[in-house]
C-alpha cells in the first residue's frame, strides 16, 4: 500500500496496482480501467502480464456490453472460468482468446463506480477463491481513493497555477507601475508599466537599490524611511502630506502618488510600491485652484455690484417717497378747495392722481422691504408653525369680516426658521388666497403639511381663479402679474418677497394651479424639534 501512497502520477498509479494485484493473488494477467468522473468514457487503462505486452490503452475508449459491463451494473465482483476475451466487452491488449479463470472487481468511490480491476489466469489453481476476491476488493477500494486524491490534487494544482498566472498577468499588465523590493531595499520584480514610466529595461532595474527611482536630492533620506516602514509594515499611502517625485532614466522628474503594501513570500518579506504618475492630477488641481480664485474674484465683484444695486434701490425708493407725499397732499388740498361744486372731470383726474401716488407708495414700500430682506440676517430658531399660521388667519378674518371663507388649518410642526420672516411668508400667501377667491361665493383656503426626504413641506391652497401654468416662470418675478390690475389690484412684489425669504432660509418654493379652479403654493424648510427652542442663530 505504501507504493500507492507514494505515487504522484495517475498512469504510474494504475500500473503499480496491476503489478501489486498480480503479485498478491498470483495471477498471470492484471488490468485496471478508470472512468471519467462524469462516467461513460474511459480515462485511463493499464495492463500488466505476459512479458512484452504491458501497455496503456488510449483514453476515451468506450466499454461494450459484456461481463465487465454486467459486473459494473450490479456493483458485484465476478469469478468466472473458461471465459472468451470477446465476452468481456473490452479489447485488452495481448489478451489470449480464452481465459481459464477470471476475477473482476468494481472500483467503488463514495457515490459512483470509478472503474474495474481485472485479474486473469490464477497461477496455482484453476479458479480464483474467496480470499483472492477479498484481497482484490480491498486493493480496488484503496485504488479508487488514491486515484481520486490524485485527481483532486491535480485540480488544486491547476487552480493554483491558474491563480498564479492570473496574479502574474494582473501584476505585469496593471495600469500603474508596481515595484517589489526586498528587505535589503533591492528591486526583485517590476511590471511593464514601470519600464514604460521610468524608461529603464527590466535588466537595468532588477537587483538595484530602489533609490535608483528616487530623485538624487531625496536619496540620502530614503533608506531611513524605508527601514521605518519595514519596522511597522501596513498598507498605506507613502509620504502622507508630502510632495513625492520619481526620477526617470533620463534624470527628468515627475510627481507621483505611491501606495505601499507589505507581502509575505517564501523568499521573505517584500514591499510592493504601486506608483502612479500624478502629473495629470497635479495639473487638474492647479486648474481647479485657478478656477476657484477666478470664481472668488467674480463672487466678490457680484457681491459688490449687488450691494451697490441694493444701496441705489434703497436710496431711490427712499428719496421718491417725499415727492409722492407732496403729490398726494397737494391733490387733496386742490380737491378740498374746489369743493363739491367743482368740475366732475377735474375731481376725477385728481382722484386718479391720488390713487396713482398711493399705488406708487406701495410699490416703493415693497421694494424697500425686498431690499431689507436681502440685507438683514436671519435669527434661526426651532419654530412651531401652527400658532404662527393661526395668528395670520385671525388677522385676515378681522380685515375681511364680510367674506364667507372656510379656513382649514391642518396640524403643522416645528421648522428651523426666522419667525418674523416666515410669518411674512404666511401673510403674503394667505392674503393672496383671500384676494384671488373673492369671486367665489364660498372660498376655501387650506394650510397643510407633509414630510418628504427630510424636508417639511407647507402648502397653502385655495379654490380661487388660479392661473395658467404656462406663465409659471413669471410668477415669482418682481412686478410680474398674471391678472389684470383692475380685477385684482396689487404691486407684483409679494411673491418675489416670499421667494427671497424662503431661498434665504436655504429652502424651496414652487406652485401649481389650474385656471378658474385652484392654486397651490408649496415651500420646503428643514424640520425643527418640538419643545426645543435653541438660542437664536444669526445667519448673514
């Protein structure tokens, strides 16, 4: 049995079994056949017997009907006398036409038949006995196990070889340069990209100290760093926070990124350096820095222009209020002096002048408020929106005591906001809802809330005249109006103010509507925490 254990070749194993079997049971001939694991075809066949006739049959032969096939089907050993070679069902080399005695034993693996052991012509008797059969069965069992172990080992060796080939291919054709260095700091292996990047041949690098790839001004300090890494090896970038450079064969230098990894091998510890040419990255970083500087300069210019524009708007709006008051005041004085007997046309014109002055004053007040919102900081607090909206609704009820309005205020939660400015948002949106539902016999105004993707979304909806969605892009513009002034008076600044407030909070606002049916405005803010009122956060 030791001969079976020591065999490392399948064909040698089969031949050894043939020789051992003939010796142990005193047979003239011996043959072993092995099937492929998937069955059907014969993978190997060995024959031992009459001198000069030992041979191996070609693989992939097919077993024909006969004694061998019957024995394998029944999985039982056969002892036969006076058997013809033809009746075996397989053409064994140099087999006599007639065999005086025959012993056939199946090779049984754990779950299937792997082949057979055949012994022919008992030398010291006319037939094989039960002891011969038991010996052959034991030998066949050992053979089946040994053969499968060899197959498993071959598959493992093939898999290991494939893995080595794959690893070698990945190493050789990696997109980055890879250099393997031993504990003495000498290069033991490089890949194709290393040769391409640094300009050396493989023979020029193998065996050299790795400092050959380091610029001369850094070479003196490099061995100490290498030793420091060897004392505590781990996978990490080399020279974190430092500018690293490589040196080509032509002495030119270029920026690099290096990743270090320790590797245990049979030849000892190796250090793998994965080296990437960082020239493109450095150029990109330079371009980004230049672009950022340019953008910062543009931002400063825009901020200065905005400040000048806001200052100009404030100055103009403020300075125009005095002449408007004079126009309004002198118009009133003229109407009073003309008395009730004045010309009707003159009185009408004076009233038109007063109305225009009043409207202009409202426009200027709206512009001043819009400018103040842009300049003032925010006092952000966790604010309960429900009482805030309720407060605005009560104020509107007092302003419009004769309107029939169904107010629906659904539960609202806390958000992070400036309470005063968000109250102005509710005042504008709810006042618009009251204004644009005045043609309805029974107006319905609803305030609701939902939470989506970490945002609290507040909605103000009404059943008023709505608007045409194709003009949506004009809705939040200054002085943009979607209805005639004589039908629904206003300044056209309210929604622009609302948008400015919400955007200043970092939120969003949008609308949807259907003409002569409904309008819904939605704005989204970050949620707050109930019962938590932090100190005001000043945001400029």
